[in-house]
C-alpha cells in the first residue's frame, strides 16, 4: 500500500495564525506540503459548516489557529470560536465521526516554530488515524 | 410554593377554556391564541381569537402538534408586540421554544401571557391523520388517566415536565378532582391572579409528588432510549444509513421552531457550484449523490441549532421519509447543551451559550502544545 | 341580514387610462357607486395574480382590473400580458369553483368617463346579487 | 420508422451496460442515474466510475426527488463542458426543459435517456416499509401487459404523458416484445445514434421498427390512463369546491412548504410566501382581528396554495412529488394537475414539450381571450 498522504485544511486567522506562518517562512522553516492553508479574518468568523464541509468533501483533518486568549484583534473572536468548535467537536463525538480530526491551538504572530510544529504534529497525528472514512462515502 | 385553584367540573379542557374565557371577558386578555379543530375535523390549527364563537372547537391540549406553538407566537410577535394582550396556553416544549425564540429576538413576550400546561405527550401526526376520531378518543382517555398509549418518541422522554418560564402554569397533575391549579411563576403571573381575585393559598404538595414521579419515569426512559440510540447512530456507516432516505425537502428545517432564518444557508447560493465542481467531486469517489450536501445539511443544522433544540419533535412529524430526525437531534443537543451547562428554554435569564464566553473555559477543546515535539 | 349589503370592490386602475377615466367621470360630475376602492398602478400589467387573490382572501367582494384598451397601452404591450394573466387567474378560480364572477377585467380609456361609471355600476350590481364574499368572515384562511 | 436496437438482455441491465461502456470509452464524462442507497431506497447519483454502474438502478420505479432539480443544480452556474448522460423519466425531462426556459439550467451536452414510463410507487409506501423489491415482479408484469401497475402513485396512474418527448434515446420499457429479456432502445437524435455506434460488439443488433408510441399496447395503456384521469376528476369534483371545499382540503396544512421545496418548477431561492412581504406585522393582526374576531395563525395558508397555483400550475408537469412529500397527506398534486391541465388547455401549452416554445406568460397575441373581458 502506498503511504497515506493526508489532506489537511489549516485555518489561520489573519492577525496571529497567518503571522506565525509568515514568521516561520522568514526563518526558512518548512511544514508538510499536504497541509493546505486557508486564511480567515478571525477564527470567530468560522462557522461549523467550514469545519464540517472539508471533512465530508475530502479532508482528513481540520486544524484551526488564532490569537492567544486575550490577544484577539477583535477582542473576543477567539473565545467565540472556542465555543463554536466545542459544539462541533461535541457533535462529532456524539455521532462517532472522529472529533480527534479537529484541532484548535493558538499560534501568535511571532510563534513560527509553534506553527510549523502544529502543522507537522497534526499531520503525524492524522497519519496515525488513517484516512477519514467520511470523505470516500458517495452517499453524503 | 403555593397555587390557586379554579373549578373544572366538566373536564380539564373545559376548565382551562372557562378560565381563559373569563380572562377575556374581564378584559385581562384582549385575545387568545388557541389550537382549534379545522373545519374538516382532521387536524388543529392555532387561531387568534377575540370572539369566542370558535371556543367549542378549541382544544388547549390537542392530541397532536401540527404547528409548534412558539412558531405561531413568533409569527404573531416577530415584529414587536401589538397593543393586544394575548394569552397563550402552550405545552412545555412550546414554552421552551418560545423562550429560546425570545432570546433570539424572534418572539416578543412583552404583551404575551405565557400559560404553561401539563402535557401527557402527543400522538405522531401521521398516525393521528390515519384516523383522527380514534386519536381523539385515545387522547380523551389519556387526559383522564394521564398516560398516553404510543406517544411520540420525544414525548416519552420529555422530563422537564413543568416549565418555570411560563408566567402562569395550569397544573393538572395532582389537582383535586374537578379542580385545576393555577401556579404563578413570574410577577406578571402573580398580578394576573390578583386581578382575577384568586389567592395562591393551596398547597401543591400532592402535585409535586406526582410531577417528581413522572419526571423520574421519563428521565429513566430518556437514559435508556439515549443509550440505545447512541449505539445505533455511531459512525459514518450507520449515520449515512439513517439519512440515506433524505430527499432534501428541508421540511425539518422549516417546521423547526428554532430554525428561524428566512433564508437558510443550506438553500442559499453558498452551496451552488459549477458543473466542474460536481464532476470533480464525483470523480474523487466514483460517484456523487445528487442533490449533494445531504449530510452536510443535517450536520450543519445540528451545529447551528442544537444548543437551542427543545426536542419538540416537529421535525420528525414533518419528515415525509420517517427519518428519526428528532431523536438524533435530541441526542446531539443534549450532549452539546451539557458542554455549556445549558438547558434550552429553561429560563429567560440564561443567555444563549453562543453569545457569551468566559476567558477560562473549555480547555479540553484546545490541543496543548508540547515545546519538545519533534516529527516522527 | 340586519344591514343592507354594501359591496366592497378593489379596483386596480392603470394610471394612463382607467384612472384617468375615473378622474374624468369625477370631473364630469358623473355619479357612480361608492363601492369601489381604487388603487392606482402604473400599468395594469403591474398586477400579479397574487394581488387579486390576496384581495379576495382578505375579504374584497369583488376585484376589478382596468387598463387601456388593447393596442393603447402606454407601455405598448402591458395590457396584453395583463389579459393573459387575468385569463389564468379566472380559469383557476373557475376550475376550483371559487366564485370567478368576483373578478373582472375591463378596458376603460382616459376619455371614457361614462364607461367607467357604467363598469362600476354594472359590476357593483352583479356583486350585490352575489352577496358578501365568504372570505370576509372565514377564520381558517 | 425509427432506428432502434435490440438488446441481448432486459432494458435495465442493457442500459447499465451501455452507460458503463460509454463511460469506459470516455464518450461521456458521467452518467446521472438512480443509485442504490444504504437505506434500501434510491437517490440520483452522478456516476463517473464505470464499475459503479453495476449497482445502480436506472429504471427503479421510484422518484426520490424530481431529477430536474438535480439537473438544474448541476448546470445552474454554467453549461456542462462535456457530454453527460442522464436517465430520467418523461415528467422529469419536461420539468427540466421548463427550468431551462427560466434560465435555471442548460440542456447543452446532456444526452437524455428516458423510458416509456410505467409510473412510480409512492415514496412512503415503498421506501419506508422496504417493499419496493417485492413489488418489482408485479410491476414488470403490468408493463409487459400494458396494464397500470397496482399501487403506483395517483399522479402516475392518471398521467397521459408517459412516452418521453425530447429524449435522445427512448428505452421501450413498455410497448415492445419482452422488455425483460430482449429490450429495445430507440435513437431519437443523431447524436444518440453517433454515440452508440461503436458499442455494437457489446450487445446491440440494429433493427427498423415502428416508433415506441405506435403500438397497440401503448394505445391501450393510454386509454387506461385516460379513464383513470376521468374517474379521478369525477371523484374529486374540484369545480364544486368553493371556499369551503378548499378549506376542507387545505385546512390541515402545517405550513412546511415541502410541496414548494420539491416542486421542480418552483425554483425561487426565496419564495415570496416566505419573504418579509408575507410576514404579517402586529398592525395587520390587529386589523384582521377587529374585522373578523378570529383568524388562523400563521395566516395565509390558502393564499399560499392559490398563489402557488397561479405562479406555477401552467408549467406543472404532474410529477406528483408534492403529494409524495406532504407529511399530512393533502392531495396536492391531484389539484395542481387538474388546475394545471385546465390552464394548459386554455393556452394550448404542454410544459416541457419543446425548449423553443415560450412560456405563455412571456408572450401574447393582440387578438385573444376576448371572453375574459367585460
């Protein structure tokens, strides 16, 4: 069997997460190329649908990074994001759809190392979990 | 806690209606919102009335719930309160939905008297329609014996039996023969009793015992039912099997009292793609179900409204494919509401979990970072 | 009946012909029934079937749609479309046995004050014969 | 005389083989057919993998949703870029043509394959109780005899348009010898004939035969359906309804608007009856209450149904989805079909007959309908 290359969607907030990514780039650090970055203005702007849809339509995991608590550019966006993600994870847990395929971790603008590590660690984590069973189902 | 008593010599429904009629005649209410039998006699619809000529057709506790009372109330007060003071007797789940809708600014309770009723549960709408006369007879019996044969699944496990959010609760359970309790819960309810010259002096001990008994029984049912259901729905395999018959009519969304959006995200432009997108998705899996996004709709709706789900069962009643929608929503909603220590419709004072936050909470949602992580 | 029945007729009148015709009737001091509740629209083709049905279900005893004579439409062809739509509404009411006599389409030009008064009188008489619309008092609409 | 081909096997199996070999040869990008689902029913699927054709059920007598909705969803944004075959029933094809007239899709690059339709079973009866497979032998026998299958939906039983119009390929599921062992397919267009050309070696022998409509069996079936329709009209006596009759029929409506949601003609993203215009304000309620003393809440139930009749009955193809989806068993389609046909007769219009034919409300004659003027 060919080694499993997961497809990972990484949501980064414009102000911190993306900054972490830029910092990593300026230090020439690298992260797995199968991690697809998607920038959102704030993690608080993510709806549950943004997390569920990739999981149904082909992603093996979704990871979300925004500002640390108290640092949100919009003051409270990351607190709200945390509550929303809690709902999605509870839903995935109840229905046995793999809540472990969704990660939420703060990454500040200067934390290039933390960004790269998160991408790599999540990638390894998903590799261990194997392909997302939902994504290959035709009947969705 | 004490309650007042009103006479109901000719049965429960008659007692409730006489009380409402009196309130109307004395000018305490300007109008009533009541379920009334439709002319064909095969169902019920909410009627807002100032005249009392349809009163004999009215039924405060009909055997079915064709329209969620909170939805009717929302239709009435979404654009603010009129000058009319409206009395609305509703079942516990309808009261809870009204409370949620009030928080979502889709119901205005200012000029509304929410009157709670004890509810033995209702029959599945489709079963009732097969033989309305039989359903009526079954329910008459249920109102006397306070036990309903084959109610809906959600009714059997409904354990918030006596909602505290209603201004006034009409207690049927535990009331002496030929009487009903009136239990004021809010200042509005207390004022109402005062205007009617009724004093809350009767002890409610007998009622509390019965309520406790019923609540315990239903809680037990609930635990058992949810435990079984949890096994039945776990995993993509079984979940897809359950939703496989979904035909995307979105009836569940439109009858849901909590889904108030005029234009649902899942009916919007957001999910309409180019043919190439659909082809690409089909090629990835060998085939793509059309209409697409069936599971996304269900999961998305769960994540959007499960925190406010009151388990009223409307979605399942309206599903033409008999998908156990309300069961799955009940299960998911319970788990989600537990995360925030929230119970939908319990209290007007409890803010919606999605509009507030605490700085220190939900650590389990975050994945801790280990400085020492090295890729394997 | 306690009181004599006074029909209520909703009249959708086009700005350029029917409404001007009504105006002329007034200026000429022609007397016509006060049963009509005129609503001015820019063209009779502005009238969606829904306007007619809504009026009927909300208790109008009759609905009149009046516009320019065929060929005279201020917007060239509006009234031709009106006629088709009106035909459809009326046919639906016929098929459902839902009192098609309560809707009427008439052409009245700006110079036909006399005709306007006559159309109103005529229609009012007919509606009076039919009696009040049942929708006036029906609760279960 | 049409060009027809005899298959070496039944119509459904043959069709599956044709489609899978078209997919294999890359002559079509995908095929849209009814696919078996986990729940024991069927759903339309866009199939790209030829292997997967084997498990599909192109001719299963079931309509989980009118296929026009799926076809419209597929081509709403832009036309297809390459050929896609779609196996759809005659009413579904006509509904899609109506949608295309309204700019809700495109016919480009579609190859429409349509059966002579024996009708479908109600969704409730079959899917829910899982009885569809059991019904199949009975259904096939009825098709062979040109009879109306027992228990098919009322909309189907009374439908006279069961021979497809506008299809590229007609599958003679009725009207030719042995649809179960030696099926016949008719090529109606050059592009269909061209497409099928190299498939000879798989299962096809060419023959010249009379068209699918002109056999005695089809004529007999037409007669049976016409009788059923007359019988229904007599039973319902719709023109005797009046206000009371309409309230009797629609009184138990719960306002779910499912009939609109599944109607292939009702394409509006936001229906006017769900819009702000139709949300009463407190002053409206107070006005109506002082006028009538009591009123239904939510109001406008009858207005919704009458309004929808006005908006779409002229294009109603009689697919019966609205009745299927109604949770309170209102015979929506029986009413819409009767009203629709009366309108269609008035305008001499058959919805979906021809993509070039304009919807009657978008054109006019200067001399017409004088009988509606007073």
